[in-house]
């Protein structure tokens, strides 16, 4: 299967939180039912949204997307870029009031990379010393390149320089309370069992309906200046974007997760500043079946197959697709790696497509 990048994604949502935040309850549309609230096993947006409220990693993300301190007050990297040291805040606590200590964070990382966990984001940490071998069961958990030199420091050893703080935003890097995992197994994610360390704690979970979180009084040691401003957050399961929009219009939701496809101009006219467009890394694709003519590799068409695929890729008018079909502010994509990713060379850019536009017919023939 050959995949052609067509558009970088943008999430369109509605927000009226300014009008309703004062009642202490935030009602959020959250798309489909989360597959899990096990931070190490989460791999989709629905669970990630909830976990960001339930947990805090060593680093966090500010409103502008910049990295800010989380459990760690500050961090530094060695001159060769291979050793990162994170220095913890004082008085960190779990949501049950127990102290959260450096050795527990190390133990949580080991659980995340254990073969039995099968953490979906583990492959993102291929630069972490022994990460792949540990996950494959070839080395013990103690061989993982994460340690606690003292009670307030977490140290990571890498095999090459890598942007580790950005990776630590992933749910796999959240600390999981292992006594509950050992005691309750898969049920450690249920209300009354789940122990977390974020700004909120789990109050209720009604499948196919809603997940309710309440403010965590022990967040960052119970510092009242660090408490979440909203007392309760309800994440509503809304499988259908059209139904979610109706609930928002009826006043049942303060924020929608997404919107059904429709012209962006019409949405702007109806909702004004309530409409939020938030770009994120992702892509829509068109697939070509390379096992059937005219793309199948054979002695007759091997010479022609590659130019034909390239021509078809050039023929896709990504500007019209994103402007008139998808319409939520997506950017035309001309390669697998989005152009916003720094340090990566994009092999096929917008300029290449524009320069070739006048020569498409000759290119195909």
C-alpha cells in the first residue's frame, strides 16, 4: 500500500467556558469511550485528555505549548546530550495523601517498559539506554536507563542526544501508583482504586456516559496556590460529532472535542470567538493498492510504476481539498514529516508541487 499525504490536521472545537466556569463544574465533550485510564497503556486522544488532568509528569505543557516544570522544578542535560537530570519539587504527594518519592517514579518507568505492560509509546524512547532490550525481555527492568541518584533527583541515560523533556509529556511517562496495580490489577483504574498525582482525582466513571474528576487537594503537596481553579470536570462520551454539537448548543457542554465536517466560514459566522482551531501533528492519507495494475511490480511496468505514483501524488490538489472539502484550517501536506517539525529535512515540499504543476501531463506520459 502506498500512502500519499494530503493534509495536516487541525482540531476544531467550541468553548464557552468563560460563561460557565464560575459554577465550579466544567462539562467537556470527549469523543468516544476511553479504552483505558492506565497511563502506560493509553494510546488515543480520549484517554489522553483525561489522564492529563489525573496525572502530572516530570515536565508539563503551558497554554502556548512550551515546556514548563511539572513534578520537576528544573532540569539540566550533560554537554554530550546523553544524561538528563530532573530535580523534584519538595512535598510531592499522591492523591491518597502518601508521599511521592523519586524511587517510585523510577519503579513506574520500569513498569511502563516491562514486556507485560506492552506500552504503545515505548518505541518513542528508543534513545533511552536499554529501553528496547528491556521491553523485549532481553534485559532485566533494573537495566533501564532511569535511576534515582538521591531522594529528589531522577536521572536518564541516553545512547544519543534526544529531546527527552518533550517525550516526557507522553502518558507513558506519568507515575503510576504501583501498590494499587499490584493489589487491584486491571481494576486499579476504577473509581475508589485509582491513585494519581495530578490536579484532579477520579470521582466516578459511568461507561458510555461520563467520567467525573474532582479537584485533588493533595496536588503538589496541598499547596493552595497550585490548586485547579475549577472544582469538578466531567468528560462526556459523545461518539457522534453532530450530537455533541447539539448538546453544546443546548448548553449541556462547555467544550466540544470536535465538530462535524461543514464549511468553516459558516461556523465562524454562527459561533464567533467560541470557535477554536488547534493544529496538531497528524495527516490524512490516500492509499494506492500496489498489488494491482497499473502499480503492481512486473517486468512490463516496473519502469513506469514509480513515475506514475509520483504523477498522481502531484495531481492531488491539496489546496482545494483543505480549503473546500475538509475546511477546518488544515494545511496541505507534501511529505510524511510535517514541515513544522524542526531538524527534519522534508523531501517533498509545496514548492516542488508548484514547479511541477505545468508539467504533469508530460510527466505521466
